[in-house]
C-alpha cells in the first residue's frame, strides 16, 4: 500500500478544521462547501489545499437555468397576440 501524502476531507469526520490540522501529521485538504469558513480563515488554520467540489458548477447551472426560464417566459409573453 502506498503512503498517503495528504489527508483529504470534507469535514465528514465531525472535527473542525483547526483540530484536524493540529492532529494530522499530513497536509490537510478541505472540500469547500456551504458552512465551511472562507479560504483565508482555512489557510490560517493550516489547511494546505482547498478543493471546491461541485458547488461552483451547481451554482452556475442554477443561475443559467433561471436565466433560461426568464428568457423563455418573456418570449412566450412576446408571442401572445396583442389586443386592439
């Protein structure tokens, strides 16, 4: 088995980042997600690497989906016959 070069976690262990960094002899990689402190705070706690996982993609898809809904809704209103 290969030796680990870092400890990667999404904080699923129930430990806060400071405790995890203090306890690990390895560099700690954290997955950024809602509720996790900002990058500067994590760096100050000793986190070596921050991964953003699927969250930026999900946020972008949500905004794009809403923009398409608005555009299609406006297009549907524009196509309705005008009275008068």
